């Protein structure tokens, strides 16, 4: 997989501060005044803003191009309602030579079976197309782990909420990897955004998550229970609820 940040709102720092300050002075000239501020003053204002009402965060956007991810992942990603998406279509594209992802727990003999099924699907799809079916009809046999590309546009407030909600050990491994790359890409162009997308409370959540992950693995090993029946898993669920409050 690969995540690329292909757009970030220009002058985002000044725009964020301006949209916050317009509550006191609704004057377009205020943007020019903010541009003249020293960097230290701007950074101080952003740090303050990261702890206040986030409505002004919605004025700056980022657009990601996410390549080589599964349809299973994108089905989860598009549940984020406050974002826009453009996805590679299987409706009109011949997918006979599709690539696919194999989950980290599919190993040894399970992987042999998995790969065999994928080859069977590819052969069946190609045969259906050869028999005259349209890609929009033949796509029904394709697996959810087929690889695809998707573009996502989201504002800073939405991205901050996405990071908070999906920073949990219970999140699917692929989603966690994509999110990590998204955060890295944003911080390359907006280093100051760390205060917005990784607030102090999330540091505490991360440390608790790491502890619970260790306890989860220990409990599964000692009791033989499925992970979703362990006490650590239930504690993670409660922590997720707290995170979203």
C-alpha cells in the first residue's frame, strides 16, 4: 500500500487563525494582518486553538491518494461520512489480472488454500468475461481483498476525529497501517497539526491501549478464549467509548 498527500490547503495556518478570529472581527483585511504575525505568535495561537471549539478546523482540507488497498478496507473507510471519495471502478474495468492482499494471520497451509481460491476466482472471472459478460456483472465473483485505489478529501476536523476513533488495537491491521501513513504525510507539510490530530488525551489512550494489548495476548494464551471474549477486549471497548466522548 502507499498513501500520498496530493493536496493540502495553502496558507492553512493563517486561514485557521482567521476563521477563528472572525468571531471578534469579521473583516477580510484581518487575514493580511495575520500573515504579518511572527511565526512564534502563529504557533502559539494554533496551540490554543487545538484545545478549543473545533468548528474553524473545517476550513482547511487534505486530499489523499491511497493505492494498493483492499476493497474490504475501503468499505470501512467510506463509513467516515464527513469526507469525499473517488474510487477506482470495477464496473467498467476488466479485472482479470487483479492483485490481492493476504491478511497477516493467513499463513502456512491456510495461505496455500487462500492462494488456490484466488486463482480459481481469477480463472472464473476471466471465463465469464470471455463468455461475453460485462465487467459490471462479472465483478460479483471478485473477492473483497482485491486491491484498489481510492482518493479521499477530508477537512482537519474530520481527520482529527478519524485518528481518534481509529487509534485502537481493535482496528484492522490494514486500516491501522493506512492511518499511520496518512498522519505521517500530513505532518510532513503541517508539523504544527500534531496538536490537532494527536491531542494529549490520545497519548494517554495510546499507553493504555499498549498495556491492554499485552494483557489481551496474555489472557488469550492462558485461558484459550477468543480475543473478543476476554476482559482485556471488553476494557478496550470501554476505552474506545471514552475516546469518542
